[in-house]
C-alpha cells in the first residue's frame, strides 16, 4: 500500500517461470543496470547532441559509487530503481520550453513515484530551491504552463497509486507519523575526507559517497568554466548550456554539503518541530548523494558539450587534447573504482556474506515504520489469538492476507477473534452466506479483531477489500495514459487542443 509494486512485476514474472527468488532478484538488478545506462545515455544525448559525450555521461552516472552501494551494499531496491528515472526529470526541466520537455519530466517523475516516494520528496526539495532562485524563468508563461502540464499529467498517471496511499496514510496511525531516528541525524553524515574515496570496502564503514572521479570531474569542470575566456565556454551560442552547468554545479555542491557530518542538523531541528520533522523525513544525510551524483555528471557533460560546440578554432586547438584527456582519465578512474569495489565486495569481510543464497532467512519484521502506531514488531507469531472463551473457531485457514474460518459465539454478548494480521483500514470481514459485514477493530498488539455478534454461527471470510474509489482512479490513470499515447502517435499537442477549444468558444 505504501510502495507501488509496478516494478516488482519484472522479478515476479521470473519467479512464475520457476526460478528462485534469488535468481529473480539478480535478473532484476541486471535489468535495472541496463535500463539506467540506457535512459542516462538517451537523456544526455538529448542535451549534448553528441553520442560520445552521452556515452561518457551514462558511464559516469550508472557507475557512480553511491548507486552501486545502493544496489550491492544497502540493497535499497526502491531507491536504486528511482535513480534509473532521475535523468529524465533533469532532461524534462532542461527542455521544458520545447515540445516534449514536459513529457520527459512526467515520465521521470512517474518512475520515481512508482519506485520510491522519498526520492520524489528530495526532488521536490531541490526543485523548490531551484524555483526560488530562478523565479523569473519559472514564471515565464510557456515554462509555467509546461510545468503545470507535467504536474497534472503525472498526477493523472499515478492516481491509481497515490489515492490509496494517501487514504491509508491519513486514515490510520502509523509509527512513521511519530518517527524519529535513534541517532542524531548528523551521525549518519559523511566525514569530509571520505568524499575522496575511489571505492567502497563494504557496509561496515557506513559511508556512502558518489566516488572521487565524479567529485574530481565536477571540480575540474568548475575550474575550466571559471578560468576560460568568454569565447571558449561562455560563447553566446552556449547560453542554455551555461545555465545548465551553473545550476547543476551549484546544486551538486549544495547536495554534497548537505551530506557532511559537521552540519548541526540536531540543533536546527530543535528550533521548531516542523523543521525537525522535515529533517527526519530524509532519515540519512547521505541520501543527498542521489542528487549530487546526477548533477555532478550533468556538470561534466555540460562542459564537454560546450567545448565540443566551441566555434573558435584557435581555442579548440589549444585545448585539443586537454578536455578529452581529462574526460578519459575520469572515465578510467571510474572504471578502476568500480573494479576495486567489486573485488572488495567479493573477497572482503562483508556483513551480508552470512546470508547464503540457498538458506532461508527466518521471519523478521525489521522495518517497522509502516506498522500501526502501538504494534510490537517483535510479536509476529502466526498463531490464532482468541480472547473470548465462548467463541469457537473451526476450519481455520490462512493464505497470505486471506482468512476463512467457521465461528460460533455462545456468549450472551459480543465476542471477538484476533487474527494474525496487523490492523489496516482496508480489511473487510463478511459472512460467506449472507454477505453481511462484521465489525473490525484493533485487537491484541494491533491485530485485526473480528467482532462476533451474540448467537452468530457461520463462515467468515476476511480479506483486503479495494474501495470503489481506488478502482475508479485505476480507470482514470489507464485512460489518461491511453490518451497521451494516442496524442503522441497522432502528433497532437495539448497546446493545439487548447487552441481549438478557445477557437470553438469564440465561434460559439
């Protein structure tokens, strides 16, 4: 309910073919790696108009150390899946004034929503800062209209997930509502010296960085841009790329700064509860490496593109080997860091090595943030809990979240049965014959409690019941996707539809 399962259909299909969950997960990682590289390549190709520069950008982004740590150390499935679509969000902002810019951004945001909501929160945070700094540009008529298109279309495409998510989130008390980390936020920050790391050793270190090659490339790009003559990187023909470079470099440095462990986040949180809540949403400062990795790559791509487009032959000859040599060195360093990281991962003392591939991991409830507020995550027994002596239960059967049981209440008043499912407001209990609803409430340890009326005897079916509104939202999302696909195939723009509507209105 709180994470979309759209991307999970890929490994699910593989398990249905008879492969193990481990094999399906490995196939999913391969799929995500290829998809990330392909989307990054296509996005940077649209920006640079040069296949070699685009290939370099895809190489740097897809092999950024933070992304690899997300996959092979943290196993943060949602986050590394969302990183796949981030380049499309960037491309959409860059081309927002062009024909399909809003569409790229909508697709990218949809991928992030369907993968990891927290990445969307980070995007919103940085986009808000960007909008404040570039307020005049954002308020330009065409730019603002296209951003609004992006918002509306993204919302329509994802209503089938967003509405159930919000209804569940707002209609019940969960631990995440009162969530505070057991550590000071800055304790999970990165020591300054760690940002110069070329490779990672394993999860025991706890430092998750984007890697020295990207940092070096970002710093060199900034130095090249500042020290160059106006006619080199600051040619009037490169104005759009200049803005992209300045913006990406600035926010990349800001994101890096926010990951540092010397920022007094706890002191800032003590100023007001709202500030403390916002800080705790991100959970770890090193998450900002998500933004830093993408924007550092973008800054490097921007400088290389401006150098390639430079029309002054004299300056091109002076820097004929400098830029390609430096770019090649950064790529080589990135490849070296990746190989060393894999070597350390395979041969070092790695924390997760004890989870052998073919052994079962015992049932645990490790991540408790989405449990009901007062639930004890250590009490996860599957036994049937009956709190009323005169309520008899026979022919009890449980399959996942579906329960069928024969019940008889011999008490004068209402009795109840607590079943081994945590209570969420999406369950429904009905009598199999009469289809009459039975009341549900919280039981022991926030379990689902089925209230049994006095004298009741029959078969009860308990299961998740999707609301009619959720089904309607599914239809809205499907129709909106089909309409946009039709418009793309027929080359019909929203602007032309609005123009025709206005023209028809004038005629009327």
